[in-house]
């Protein structure tokens, strides 16, 4: 395979040698017959269709369900690399929770002059309803996805934090399941850290966050429910999958109501109280009485019950503020402020367009930069300078100049590549990595690996599934 | 379990059952068209539409009961909210909504039915391929039922699925009798004529009971016997008595798990007793048509009572 000059390929060095992490896999791969491998990959697609591992794309006709393409070449991380990564992730997630707590209490970080108050003013993601309130167990973001990119041997950087409602974990699980079904002998030759117990870890972590110790279940265990917007949501498959694997009920807003000062779900035998809600509904839709009055996805009155400390909502409302890309740019200060340590994981250098000097620089260099909306996600509302036309750049520059505080800009990174399996053999493609992190009063729990997204088009840097990206099984090797 | 999930699994089962029964009705029309000439066929196509409650909607868009029109209307027309394709789609939507309550096998069988039929019904169905398409519908729904039988826990979820299946089946058998009852009335039939035999055979075929009936009656056929078979024979899996016995045993299962009966149990006891105590002579004395009409109304009541008692909706 030819690597792309100037790009770090995780499998092959520039002189063509296989890196140690991939030695076991490559040895196996070379022994396989190409036609057989292609047949197996085609089988995988059929398997996904049949099991309904699909996602809905917004704006598509009639909510058509689509597959996220799966590539059979795993993305491999060594145990040593992972130890460092997971230390960095844990540090960052602890800082995120401390930061959220502080924002909704005394705002010490603002008082200390380390974080500008203006980023909170007029920010819709900052919820005044959360001010002064302590969520059960003191946890704000119970499930976090940290998006990482790699640019060199030991250079992992955080591209963004997903503290609100990160998705994709079901793909992490199904990708492993698929690889093990297609190539079982591969796993007897290479020792890979398991990920399959994620749902049990999630259940344990959520249970540990229940308010007030005693649960409402038959055996005194807390009752956990997954709150979904319903079957037309793009991640519905994942909601159902996680509820199923945890043995929790999958509820919609219409199944829940306030009964005797508790949140209760309508069962065939009447209303039964719930202790923990893993909500996959956006915060602003959670309670029509408190937030968006048009919402039919939430539960009227749930915020009152929440503030009375009688239900845990994971993730807590108001955590979305930490996903703000302008706030992201302060993460190095945030980590240092709350942990007293230097950040282990670096940020991608970021220009805050709300600052005049930065804006000037960004406008002058827009052709080389990636410009993003601070509240954007899913790869929408962004400009990738080097691959855009002059007209696109000019249009974007106008939007940028009109509302600069709404944008940040980053250099176009030389993202690492990992090969994908194509008709013509292995070919390098850009990847990112989203490890999944669970937080409870008992601690921070990181499942080894995560979801690797891969841009399937040659040279493309956009890995989002909504825009033609695929996924890979992600391996953390055992020592 | 959630009331909404009970509702979902119940309707999933109902839609699958209805799709299968509709395919069977079309089979009978198809057979008539092949063997009995255009007039008999037209009459049969019309009666299929009446039985499935689609006559009025069809009449608004078509002037005559031609086979191709009727078949495509019932199977796949997008204008038809009760087409077989829509039913399979609804079954799948419900299955998707209750994925946590059903097994992987049941979900996959339902999803595969949907994929296979969507492919088969993506183009208008020609007469030459109709038999194959209808066989596929029966085959796919049978597979889902097999997956349910073979993989599901015998708990409340299964009970609600079975209750949906048998309420729908009882309704379908009763509707076939409702449309065809005159065929079975002595005053209107010339006993022993070949026309009668064909008509009777049609009724039996519509519920896949022709072979079973002949086997039980050593090849003989009489209208009273057929009515008795379809209403009262507890051995025949599409008879009203059989369906109600199944509904009651599944309702008993719910009562055991929940530790209590509901108003629906009471209602069902009454309906079951009326069925079991009736003889075919009494039914004919009372009037077959009146009996069927009151059964259909009662069946709807039972369904609504169950939905309310088990909080299917808020």
C-alpha cells in the first residue's frame, strides 16, 4: 500500500514497513484470499440490513433508513498508547464535570479571570434553571464522547467534546460483534481488549447515580429507563439496542408523567416510578413547562421533580454548554484550573472569531482553515478551506463577518490515515476516534477503544456518517 | 411492561395476521378467475374488497372489478391505506417500536418480510407472478409466527402478541362469513347444484379450511356443516371458537402474571360462553347473519376493553 506523503499512516511507515501494532493483523491479512475477504464484507452488509442497524438521515425522503458503511480493517491502538490516552481522557472528563458544576454555582473560573463571562451571556446552551442546583451524585455529564484525532506517533488531539448526548456506541459494539462473526480466528491470534460489556458498565454507572440510595424496583434496585424521541430519530436503533442490552425500559415522553411527586412510566399495570432516566432527547425538549413549550418529546413537570432531587437525568440538562466550540478553545485553561495539572491531551489550535485579531487572521487565511459554527455538529455548518471553492469561501466569509462570535477556526490538520479494504486492495483514508466514557460517583470508566469513523472518499477529511463516512472496529491491544 | 409496548406488539401481530388473511382472500379470487370465467371472477374480486372493507375506496378510483386493478389496489397501491404493503410496513414500524420486547429472531423475520415484500411489490404485480407473490406473503408471515413460537418467552409480551393474532383472525373469519353468509343459507341455494359446491368451496378456501373440512366430512359438503366448522369447531385454527379459546388462555396468562383480572376478562367470559353454548341449529334459527354481526361487534368491544384495561394509550 502507498501511504500519502506528509500524512501519518497508523499501519505503514513512509518506507513501507508495518508498524508493530498492526503486525498480527497484517500477518493474518496476507494469508487470506482477497475474493473470500470481499465476500465476507458483502455478507456483513446483509447482516446489518437484516438486523436493522441503520440510521435515519434528516431531510431524506420518508425517513429512509441507511447503513453506515463498515470497513473490515480494524483501527489498532497499542496498550501503551491507550494508557496514556485514557489518562488524558479521564483528566479531561473530570475537568468537564468540575467546570459544569462551577458554571452553575459560584463561577470561580470567571472570578479568577481564567474564563470570560461573555461566553455564557446570551448562550442558549447555558440553562439558568440549573443555577445553584446540585444533580444527584454531583455528576453532570454521565456519558461522554471525546473526539480525538491523531497527527503523529504520539500526537493525539481532542477535536471536540460531546458532553450532551454522545451517540455511536452501538456501532462500536456491533462492529466488534461483526468482526468476531466474520473472522473469529483473527481474535485467537491477536489479543484485543473486550468492549462487549459496555451495556453492563453503563447500567452499573447509571444505577450508581440514582437519587437517595434506595431504588423503586421490585428488589430495591433503581429503575432505569432510556428516553427516546421515537422510531424516527436518527439514533433510534441505538436507543433500543442499549435499553435491550441493559434490560431497561425504552420509553417515550408520552409514556411518562408526574405521579405523586415522582416520574412514573405507564405500564400495563398502571404507573410505576422511575429512578434514573438516560435521556436521548435534547435538553430543550425535556420539559415543555420549562423549556420548549412545543415539545411533545419530553415530560411536563420533569424539571420540578428533578430539582426536588427525585429523579436522575443523564446527562444533566445544561451540559450542552460544554459542547460549545468557543468554550472548547478554553479547555486547556479549564483542565489546569480544576485539576491543577497540565492537560495530557492537547486541543487543536483554535481561533475564536469573536476576537478581532483572530477574526482578521481567519478572514485572511480562510482558504487554509476549517471554520466551524460554535453550536454546529454532525459536520454541518462548516467550511473546509482547502477543499472549498472560492465562491464558498467568499460566502462563508460574509457569514463570518456578520456574526463572528458564532464561529471558530482551526488549521486543516494532517489527520492520520488507516487503510480501508477496497476492490484495488488497501488504501489509506483519514480517521478519527470517539472513546466512550462513563462517569458516576464511583469513578470514571472508559471502554478500551471506541468508535473509529473513517472518510471513505480518497483525501476527504469528513468522517461524519451523515456525510458518507464509514466505521471500523477499534482495537486496543492487550499487553 | 409499558402500555405502549403492549399496544405495539398487539398491533404488530394483528397487522401480520391481516396481511396473511388478505393474501389468502386474493388467492381465492385468483383461482376463480383462472377456473370460472370473468363473471364469477368479478363477483369474487368484489367480495374480496367488501370483506377487507376496501370496496368504497376502490370504487372511487376504479370503474370495474378487473383482477389486475383489484390485486394491485389491495397489495400495493399507495393510495390505499389498508394495502398489504402498508400492513407489513405497519407491522415493522410496531416491531421497531417494541424492539426491546421481542427477540432478535422475531425482529429479523419481520424486517426480512418487509424487505422481501418491498422488493416484490416495487412494480405492479402481473397475473403470471401473482401466485408467487401471494405464496411469499404467506411464507413470510409464517416465518415471523415461527420465530415468535420458537424464541419468545411465554410472558406478557407473548400473551399480547397472541391476543392480537386471534382477535384479528376471529374478526377476519367472521367477516368472510358476513360477506358469504347467503351462500350458506338453504333458502337461497339449490341444494346439490354445482354452483353451490363452488361457492362453498370458496368460503372454505378463504380460511384455508377446504382440505381439513373434506377430511373431517369424508368428502361431503353442506352449508350447515361448513358454518359449524368455521364457527364452532375447536379443532380448526381459524374457527371462532378456537380463536376465543386462545384469547382466553392468553388473557388468563396475563391475570396470572399481574395477579388480577380486569373488566376484559369478564367480557370475554360472556362472549366465550355464548360461543360454546350455541349449537349450529340455534345459530341458524336466530339468523346466521345476525349472529355474525353481533359477534363482530362483540369482538371489537373485547379489543377496546383490553386496550383500555392494559393502558395501551394514555
